[in-house]
């Protein structure tokens, strides 16, 4: 059974956006195998063509109960503007790919990857059985492609991802700006997602295969132009981000506590001032009443003296 938690990032190389769960190494959502993707288009599943169901071999599969293992993946696209080489139907050269976060060999768990491009392409369906899992083409428009991952374990349903190939950075295309600004031919538009596919109660053989993915040799892209433009994912960077966030929260908490202490001090001073004023008023009222009684007593004494 597979689950997928995800976060996303979309950027030009010089401006990385924070990951949100689509994709997001980071902000993560988990979905059950009945809905194994958090992409805008719900994933579908297909029966693995290598499935031995009906042969009697399925009864010999040994599963590991109460066990989970995850396979981190990154999928996305990198697009370059062709500049003077562009024509009406070919303005950009782009590469659509599925890779490990640090270019690990995903073939430890993946049997094949099937890319479904726009039907206007001469060969819209591309099937790759070995890494690097990538397709490079030229075109003029943005569209949504589908990536189907078929796992090496025949009992695991394939995972389907939907990815929008971006040719322009976020906002209006540069050619629509006023005045028009030609897109850069050196800085590509990088649009990719980070995901973790979680397998629950995997078979023993598949579990052993997935354990190998991080120790296999790294896989390099076949496209020289996109090397160095991939976004980076590592625990050290995440740790620095977490430490920075913790420091920010600690500073904010300290500032709030100081403001509360100042407010309490000011409140106490105001209360003391009000109490003093109330005491002064009470003293004045008592003094006035006492003086009135004394004056009344003196007047009565004078009246008595006159009569006598």
C-alpha cells in the first residue's frame, strides 16, 4: 500500500519559492492508497502488467506487518528560452523529469516511468525503463503532463502525478510586459515538486530493494544545459531553516513577554495613582463634613449666649 506526502516549489533559479504541500521537502499531507496523490488532479492507478495474480505465486508473497518505508522523489521541469533560435512553434526547450532529491538512483524501486505529453507532439507517450527518467522537447506553450510511476513490486499500484510545464516565471510572460522584456536565455524557469511516497506493510523483497536506493551510484542528467539548475534538498539546509525559525520564535516570545511585563507595570502604576486619588477625595470629603459640624456647633453656642 502506498501513501504520498508532498511539498512544492516553483521558481526561476535565482528566486526559490518556499515549498507548500503539494510538494511540500516540506508542509506535508498524507493520503491513503485509495487516493495516493495530493496533486490538483487526482491520481489513478493501474494494474501492474508484471503482476503475477492468478498464477498462484501471490500466495507466496511475504509482507512485513507494521512496517513503513518511504522513497523521496522530485519531479518537475526546467525550461530555457531559445532566444534568436526561437520560431513560431519552438520558443523554448524544456526537460520534464523524475529524479531523486540528490540524484539518487530511483530504479531500486521503480520499474519504469511513462511520460504522457500533450497530444500535439509526434510521440506523446514516452516510456523509460532506466534512469535518468527525463524527456526533453521543444515547444511554444505551457501544458499539463502526466507521469506514471510503475513500481518493481507487482502488488503495488502505479502512482500517477500531474505536472504543469512552465515556460515563464510567476506572473505575466515577459513578452507581455510594457515595454516588452525578452526572456533570459541563460536563466531557466524551474518548476518542481518534492514528494515522499510511503509504502505501508511492503513485501520483504520490495523493502530490501528500497533500502538500496541511497547507496547506489548517483544518476546524472543527459542534458548538459540543465546541470546546476536543479533545486537542492538536504537535511543540513532544513536544519538551518528550523534553527532560524526557532530563533525567530524565541525572539518574538521574548518580546511579547517584555511587552506584557511593561503593560503589567504600567497598569499597577495607574491603579496606584487611582487609589491615591480616591484616598485624597475621601479625605477631602471627611474634612469638609467635620468643618461643617464644627461651624454648626459654634453657631448654636452663640445663640445660647444671646438668650442668656
